[in-house]
C-alpha cells in the first residue's frame, strides 16, 4: 500500500512546522514530466520517511500554495529545512541527483 503523500493547502503549515526536512513536489495530473517523476517521488517518500517528509502538491487544486512559491513551471521541487525554503529544482531530475539534494538537507 502506497503512503498517502498528497498535501492539501490546509495541512501545509503543520507539515512545514512539525518536520525539519520537507520536500514538496509541485505537479499536475496532466503534466507528462510530472508523471515521469512520480515513481521516484513515491519510492523516496517511502524509503526516506524517517529523514525527510515528501509531499506532492497538485497545482490545480492548490493554486494559492503554488502562487506563494512562484511556481511557474512544473514539476518544481521545493526543499525546506527547519521551516524555510532552502532549495528548489524545476524540471525532471534523476533519482541520484534528487537523493544528493535530499542528503544536503539532513
């Protein structure tokens, strides 16, 4: 059973405030590259759940959140450390490169 990693706008503050390392994946169902990245996101969310909280944010359903982080193209990954946005990546990323970005959070 896959872990539920969908983030709703209403849960955003509590997720960011209660976890020191968070990765948000801003995506849309109609976005091809987002779908390509999805298996990697799910795999890492499951594998690294003790180190980092990984959540997906649907930009169509959470437009305010997408606007807050100036998401202009997707997929965009935003990395948080202790409640602050510290890094981001737009476009596809390999699992290896994503792992190294997550490692830098810890």
